[in-house]
C-alpha cells in the first residue's frame, strides 16, 4: 500500500495553457468570464494549485467549451 508521500509525489497535469492557446483566449479574459481572480487562475495554470472546486472547474469548462479531462490529466511520473 502506498503512503501519503508516495501519492502526493504524483502529479495532476493542468493543460490550461494549451486550451487557452487553442481558443485564442488570454488568462485575463478567462478570469473575467469565470469570475475568479487572475492570481488564483495563474496558480492553477502553473500547476501549483492543491485543489479546485467543482464549481470552478465547471465554470472553466463552460468558458472554454471543454471537458474536465481536456483540462486535467494524470502524470504517474509526477
């Protein structure tokens, strides 16, 4: 059985940059559409976020017209 440390070493990859680029949208524009601070969205974009609310995830997916799996991925080597 894995310890918490082993689980926490694994990473969830955030592909927000790719989605923004594909949709020709800036982080600032997304922040306005989703009604989240630019600072918090930046933390998510850089992969430094420790959690995300489902309501925030839903709002981002709605604004970017994507599925949660388009935004988040699991990187077992994390």
